[in-house]
């Protein structure tokens, strides 16, 4: 289960970007014609370091001081692999030492912080764009959070984790309170951004909650790494899944390797569809309806972005998850576990049958959802041409096609 939110910062000014004159432009100038070299884009590249400092200052105002990383495109300027606390000043010092990198061309600067409190652990990414058009955000701040009570504890067996998570889910307030906590954090950051970027216009999407049916590969990875319960910072960010400009972008998966996230999703889907004794006997649909009535609707999605619907209506499409129960009841901590137990699990079963109702995506995979106007034309912000960032299989057949069409609406949106 993931909680996501986003705030976009629209600046009032920027340096206008002009294109280089072509031969025809030069000829027209020579004969006395006017040539318009404006691109309609604005740039902050000349003030990139100052913009980074403003972002860091905003986090400081919001009392968020635990820095994770600073990345310019794919060049890592700062990364906290030692889990230092209150290291915001170290990030800023690294940025100033790397001032030369800020003076060279770039597409995106990503400043990443984390915050933990109120029962959630949140990763916050501020993406500073080098160029943007009028009416587009210059800075996009994305939040990805997890609920502490739904995480397997260090050294906890599979069955013990199921029992404890089942008990936690029995508290109808757990998910709504977590959503409210993230909304409060987002509001705090939004206020701080308003102070750091005086005169800027801010736009916020408050917390959304999704449960994801994982892929076969993700389940294998989780089962084979059961002893490692903590999310670990990736050596290199993995910019896969939803593009950073999309509403449901989750920075947690970008910066953390977290096999236990898969376990939590399996447990929750199993609890929603076919409650067992460790789920305290509620009926299918009860959890989703309760969460929705408390102002925290939960959406169910497939690993590739296919949107099934909300948890309170899971009885309408529960047949897409019949394979989850068998896997969810497996003992991943047992020495007898092997991948053969996944034989009945079909992650792609979740694709909607022809003519069935519902479905669609929130990441333009089916060509119907609108991509943001600032998305790159070739989806390069979202996936590499061979999807190598996103899966282990050489042809990525389990997760995306070779041209990333499962992740973007095609090469030209």
C-alpha cells in the first residue's frame, strides 16, 4: 500500500529560451525579414544552484532536515548511504562543492528528503526542471509514503507478520489517519514552498492511496529476500514506473529497493478479497467501504499501471485476484519455500477481458489518459528503450514492451 501526493510550483519569471537560427532564418534576416527565435520556454538553468538552495530552505522551514540524495540527471552529487540524521546542510555543502556540474546543461535536478512520524515514513522528491513552458511547473514536489504498522518487523516470521498486519488492518482508522498525516505533511511543505518561492503559484494533489498487485518477478524477489525487511537506498535511482510528472508518481520505489512492499500489497489484497482467520473475519468489501466512508478511498492497480477500481467495489472485479490467496498464504520465511509455489500466480490475469467494464490507466498506457503537457515526446523521462531499469528479464516481457508502450501511450503520446 502506497500513499502519494504532489505539489507543483509555478514561477512568475524565468529566463526566456531562444532557438539557434537556421540557415533559412539567417537568409530571411539578410533580406530584412523579421525572424522569431522564441521557443515559448523559460529556463532556470542560470540559477540552478540558487533554485536547489531554495528547495533545501523550503524543506528546512517545513522542519524536514533528513536529506537522502541530490541528483542532476543521473549524476549523483550527494547520497546518504550511511543514514545520517539531520544532514540537510551536508547536502547543501555537496551542492556548492559541485557548483561546476550546475553550470553544465541538465534536464532535471532532483532533491530528495525523508520524513518519519505519525505512523508513516515518507520520501519527498523535489524535481527542478531546467526548461519549462509558460503555464507549466518549474518545480514538482512528489511524496511517496508507507504505513509503519503494515511493515514486517525485523526478524519477524511470515506467519507472525500476517497475524500482526491482520490485527493492524482491523483498526478501521489506520489508513484514514495515515492519509490525514500525509496531507498535513504536504500542507506544511506547501506553506514552506510559498515562503521560499515568494510570488510563486502552488497547486497540490492531496494524498491518494493505492494497493498494487505485484508482478511474478516482484513476488520472487520478495520471497528470496525475506530476511531483509528494511527498505534500502538504491546505489543508483531507478526512474521507472509512473513518470515524475504524473500525479501518481511514487518516489519511494525510485530511491528505495523494498521487497517487503510486495508482501504488504499481497496481504492487503488477500484481506480485501478473501478474509482469513488472521484478518479477524470481516467480509469482502468491508475494509474498502470503511476506508472510503472515512474519507480515504483506496484504489487497486496492477503492477503495470492498469487501474481496476476502488477497494469498496472490489466485489465487482475480485475474480482478477483469485491467484493472490494461494501465494499470500505461503510461508516465505520457511526453508522449504521455492519458486514452484508461484505456479498458480499469474500477474497478467489482472488484465481486463475484452468487453469487461472498468480498467483504464492513470499513466496513459492505453492511450486514453491524458499525459501532462510537459511530458517528454519520447517518454524518455519514464523508461529506457529496453526497460532495463525496470526488470530483470532480458526482454522485459513481464513488465513492459521494448518500446515502453505499456508505460507510456506510445512514442508520441
